[in-house]
C-alpha cells in the first residue's frame, strides 16, 4: 500500500503544483470578474444619472458645485500664476488652512498657488490639522496628504508642481501641540492608555498616524471621571437606554441638562434615544435627531396616508407591517391593504378606505393617532406632525396630497421645535461634535461596530490585465477582494475604514472636560473591549472594577448649581377629537423666563393667530418649546379669548385680509425696521405693534417712545403705498388695550 502511494506521489505533487499555478494565474482574475459583476448594474445606473445631470446642466446653463473644484484644478495645474488668483494673491500674503486633515486632494491643488505665491515672497502660512480627527473621508477628505507633508501626494509632481513641492520642503517646519487644555487629567490618562493599547493590535499604517497620540495634561491634579459600562449580547437595547436615563438622573444633581451631551454615530439611533428620554420627561435638544423623519411613529402614519391613496403600496404596506404588526403576523405572501385592514380589525381598529380618503390631512392623522397610538402619551413627534398639518391647512393646503407633496419636498427638515434657551440634554453625532467640548459626554459605543466598514463602495481604476477595457469600476469591500487583481486597493480600503472607526472613537473620547461615560457591548466591539482588558494601569490610576462597570476617578466635588431651581407641573392637553374624551396630560419642566423671552413667545403666537381656528395645538407647541408655567398658559389662553370676543380686535386677525408678520422694511437712508404686523385691506393698510405691558402702568416717557417707534413705521409705509395707512399699539397686560397712533 505504501509502495503504491509512493509510486504515484510524484504525479500527485505535479498535479498540486499545476493547480497552485493555475490558481495563482486565474483565481485573482475570476474573483475580480465576480466583484465587478456584483455592482455592474449600480455602475450603469450611476452612469445614466451622471449623463442626465450633465444634460440638465447644459440645458439650464448650470454648474454643479461638485464640479467647481475640478474645473479650477484644470486651470491652476496649467499656469504658474493663474489669472483667477492674481488679485487675491496680491492682496493676501499669509494663509491659514484649518482642519487640513479633512481637505480633499482637489482643494489642496487649488490652494497651492495661493501658498506658493506668498511663500516665494518670504511670507509664512500655517497648515493646522490632526490626522486623528480625520472623519470626513466620505467628503473626500485626504488624511494621507496631511501626513505626507511637505511632499505632495496624488499629484503629477512634474514641472510646476515639482517647483511647488521643492519650495514647501525648503520652508516646512512641523510643530506638535501635545498639551491638552480641555480635559481633566484622568480622562487624558485614560485615553493615552487606551489608544496606545488599542494600536498594538492595528496595522503599521494606523500606528504611524497615531504616533503622537499621547497627550500631556495641563494640570497635575488627578481629577475627572471615566465610567465604562459593559453589556453582554443577551442584554436588550432597552437596557442601554435605561442606563443612559439612570446616568442622566444621577448627573443632573451636579450638572445642568445642557452640560450633558450624548454622542452617536447616526441620527437614527440618537432619535431612538431622544424618544426614550422624552417619554421619561428628560428635555432633549438636537438639530437633527429631533427631525420627524427619524420617528418610527411618524413614518408609520405617513405610510398609511400614502397607502390609502395608492402611492407605492408595496413599500408602504411593508413599513406599516414592520412597525405595527410584525409581532402579530409574519406574511408568507405579498402584503396588501386588505391584509393590513384585517390585522387592524383584530386590534379593534376599523380601516375603511372609502371613508378615510375623503378626510383632509389633519383629520386623517387624528384618526390614525387615536387608532394606533392612543395608549401611549402623545409624543412631541406626533404633536409636531399635527401642527404641521394645521399650518398647511391655514395656507389652504388641507388635502392629503398637499401634505404629502410638502413632505416630499421639505419634510426631512421638519423637527420638533425647542427653544435654544431651554435647559436640555444635547444629542449630537460624533461628526457634528468635532471641535466642541462638553462637561459630560455619554457615548453608547454598544451601537457602533468597531471593525472595518464591510460593504463600503469605492471606485478603482481597472488594471490592464482585465479584459473589457473598462476605465473604472465600482467595487464593494469584501475580504475575498484581497485575493483579486484589486488586492492592493482592498487592503488600502480596509486600512482607511479602520482609520475611520478609530478616528470616530478618538473624537468622541476627547470631547468631555470632566466626565466620560462609555457604554460597551462586549460582543459587538470586541477589539475595543480586549484593549480595555489589557491596559496596565499605573499605581496612581487604579480603577474600581465591579458588576459590569469600570470606574476611573472618584465622584467629582459637587458643583455650584447655576441652573434655576425647577418644579414639575402638569399641563392638560385638549382632546385630539371630540370622539375620544380621554384627556392627555403632558409633564413639562418649569423655568424662569425673562421678560424678553416672554415677549418672544407671545409674538410668535400672534404671528400665527387668526380667527375661527383651533388655537389649542398652537398653545401646546408653545408650551413644549418654551417650558411655560401653568399660569402663563392660562394668561395666553385668556388673551386669545379676548382677541376673539372683542369687535375692536377682530379685524386685525381676519384671515380674509393679507397679513405680513415681522417683515423687514428698509428706508431710503438704509435704516431697517420690523413692524410686528402689517394688514392690507381693500380700502386701507393697518400697522400693528405689540407690547407686553400694562398700559396704565407705563410712564409718559415710555408711551411716547412706543408711539414714536410706530410712527416711524407709519411714515415709511405711507411713502411706499398710496392707500390710507393707520397705526395701532396693542398692549397685553392684565387686560388688552388698543391705542391708535396718529
């Protein structure tokens, strides 16, 4: 038997060698073909879109902003002193380029002539950046260009660019700023230990970029606090949300809400956190996470509106099923409106399409909210959606089609309106937080994978070894790509993706000044967790490790509270519909408003106040935005009733006339005026200004000042229009007083 095996061994070895040779010669090609084919249809679609954009630009004589840098680069690469920069170069000698690590290759090409002009005349320029904070690669930020300075990367370094590179090398001087003046020492030392340990498991490429990661604290005292809470894969996402809530309640003893910032990678997760905190009476503020488009409930209602009007029925039926009925029924066939009607009926909700399509947008939204979300307190996302429908209704756009058209064009920008002066927890993406600082940062890394961004799409020039003569191909990152003809590109993409993730962590970890709270899910962020486990803590930084928490630093000394002492009130929200008598109540946090703030609130109410409309929703939104006290709400309600019941005031708010609220007027001398309201009637023009004061308590000097101000409006409008013009002052005190200005 052995002799028989030995007899065929040379032949087997030869076959193995031939197979390996074939694999070496053909496997990269076959993998490359598969990778190209995977995104061929996407490439074709993008090509058609590009053709369409180009044709549209040509037909309308437009230039897309993304093409501007490219066209400028075509000019500056051909001329030593491009005409486009001549005057600018003569006027300015010194240039400061900030955030250089996020500068694109094209932007750097276009900036070079400016710097070259100044440097060649002996003037200095400054390039400022930190490669560890390069988090805008998706906007073509090129961190490698910053690391390579003074060398020029991705350039044709011949002729004029060679001359520019030579000048840069001759005057280049690097200075590393490694003292941290922002964070307290325990946070700085934690970051030093963590990132140095984390880098031990990373590629030389990342280690080179992070070679200056160690920072020096500006103060010697070991102050500041770091808490790392870790979760297992069996724990639910709600456990993370509950811990965030627990931390905020604990921290609020020493910090104002607006000194606490929650960071996240995506707005969708921040919106989930915002929903949870709002449901537990924690005020939140975010320019993006509070957008209605991130609310599951809002998206469900919009899907119902579209489905009932037969707009993209399959997609909207899926959205409704996923958000409302997924636990009740798993479809084996295509979802239909009839299926959803049956599922709704099982919950006691009768969906009758022939009746619902006759409702306007506001009434349909009311019905859907009462039907599917009546068991939960009315959340601010739904309240804002109703308010939006009411606003469109006032403009004569009450139909569902009008509402959906508006949403298609501008819906993504609509958000819950929160006063900038409100004391509220800040929710920010890591990208938006760059350059900012907060006393306390809570960062739930549990929802952010720390491996490479598998699935990233990128363009790459096609090697000559591949058939088809395709100039560029669209590829998707897969590990098998490292065995293809694009191996170098895939390795590079992996390094860049790893750097993207690491830089996001670095930016988040370096935002706090006093406390850093990390929430880690061990199984999802394995590399990060392993690095934490391997840290060799120095004697002066020994952490406390207990049940699922690592704590570095003791509780900070109680801070003197600068926030106003607050108490909780309940404001009754009126019923959404007379058919549902159950009252809703919304808890709000009280605050001490200044007189100016109160005036802003009331001016906003009056700018949207018209006769014969439901003002309760408007007042509810004002309550949410400005945290009104109950007595203020009662006062506003009293004034509204007086405006609607007194014949002297009625004409000023009649919607049949043309109204302009707080419009800017510019006099011939360039002075700017802004009257509160100008009303155009068929026979005359009225100018109205509001004052939140008791008329009887004003001094003669104050009344004269008010009348002089309105008289200026009166004169200016008389110069602009031939119609008769009258001017009035409306004083809102214990009672409303009307004074005509002559």
